[in-house]
């Protein structure tokens, strides 16, 4: 095997491992662990302690009423649930509408510094032992708070990640892949936690022991991920609670979804650098293995490997029939992705063809994230993506 073949095989394996192989390996590792290691059921007594629901909002006048109805429907003692909105920079009717609710604390600053800056400013006002973070445009299931509090009965848990669910309407063929992606991602998070710890939390719904909050650089793009992983670095676990879920609408169209994917990927690249000490498996063991396999590869080398694999395959066609077959399979994959794009543009439903398109779409946006990170260096605020209604 020559050097070119070796590089090709390495890149092909990397792509397979990142998107499918890790999931399969994780599944078998969890089964082996649960076969030989009895689950630790030593729990702290369940205490319904005071909880603060911290809602980050920027110009969310369209959802204030719906969000407050949702908050009032949560199954948790009303005297134990504090609701705080941080609305920095909002210049619409958000703050005016929130005046209607006497039991809600509103923290407002005219300057918009981004979500990390808003959290830094809000946390000194929070005195409850648990803080639950959520977005204004996501609706929580009725049992969300109770289920999250139950997870904190485990001594080694200092952060709980809820499940994100994406609501896709009939008008959203362009972003239907987001729902498929999050179903797969949610399963990986569940398996990660069953093996050791979930790898990060999503801002739609997650909670921490308030004492573990750390101030974040104000230009942090993935505040939820960095905050939760810093807690994991301290030796505590991030629990994954699928019974506590948040529902949000998919992006209004593929352009809006692209903006969101680019900035998330840029935040991922930024996080890899800022959490670089987690790349040391000799210090962090299983957590490093999970972090690299689940997140780092997706945000760094694998999208580049995907781009390079095709031209590499062209140079190898003449060596053996196997490379010719792989080349044909690659062409067919890209063709189905392009066909999925055409059908999406024409608003024709076909979920099977949309999967390869959305896969390519995600990786393209990761490559675009390098440019985004350079252009927006030092900025924590970003333009919101429009959601469907």
C-alpha cells in the first residue's frame, strides 16, 4: 500500500467513524459496561429545592406570551420556581410585555453583548441552588423541571442536559434534516451518559448546580457547551435526561438554517481551542475519548477529509477495481445529495434524498465556519435565525 492509498483509507475510516462508527462502538461499549457493571443506585434524597428558570431573550416579543403560558404550566411547586428573563439589548416590546407578570424578574441592559455576557451579568442575582437555562422560543414539556431535579440526586452529577426536539411543519421540507439529525444526536447523548457522561449540553434546555457557574469570555459562541464541559472537566458528570425536553420550530428556510449551522460550527472550533486541555486522555480518560469522538472530529478534520477524499479517489482509480467502485459510490452519493437539493428548492417532499443533502449541507457549513470565526473574532452576539411559525 503506497502513501496515497494509506491517506485515502485513513480519511475514509475517519469519515465513517465520525458519523456512524462512533455510534456503533458506543452502543457496544454501553452494552458491555451494563452487562458487567451494576448501575450505582445510591442517590441523595429527592428534595424539591428552589430552582431558577433563566430565560435568555433578545427581541422576543412574538413569543413572550406563549413562553409565559408554558412556564406557568410546568409541574413544579410554584413557590419553588423562580423565573428570570435577561433581555439585554432588546429594543422591541419584550420588556413592556414582561411588565404584565409580577412574579417575573427582568434583567435588562441597553447594551447587547451576546448570550455569554448576559449570563455573566445575570448569575450574581440568582440565589437558588439549581439554575435551569432555556431559550425564549423553546417550549418545555410539563415534567421538565421535575425530571431535571431528579437527576441531581446523583452525587456526581453537576449538570443536566435536556433533550432538544425540533418541530417540523409541512412547509419546512428545507430543514427536515434538522429533525433527523437531532434524533440521532439525542441517541448519542443518551449512550454517552450511559457510558460515562454526556458531552456538552444544548442551550434550549440544560441545568447546573449554581455554585459551578464560571464566568465566560464574552465572545464565547457556544456558551452552553463550554459551561457544561468546564463542569465535566472538574470530574463531575453531565447527565442526559430524555424525559425533560424542549421543543422548538425548525429554521424558516435553508438559508436561515445555514446561518445557524455556520455559527454553531464556528463556536465548535472556538470551543476546541478553549477546551484543548480536554484532548489529553491521560488526564481525562473516557471523557476525552467521548469528546474527541463525538465533537472534535466533526468540527475539525473530518469535514476536510470529506472534501479531500473525492480527488484522492480519482488518483487511485487505476490501481484496483475496488477504488473504481468506491469512486462510483461517491458520485452516486453526491448525485443523490444534489437531487435532494433540487427537490428541496421545488418544495417536493422526499426525506430519503434529503438525508444525503443535509449531511453535505452540514459539512459545507463547517468549512464556512473557519471564515466566520475570523470575521467575527471578539464578538459574542450573533444574528438570530428566523424560525417557522
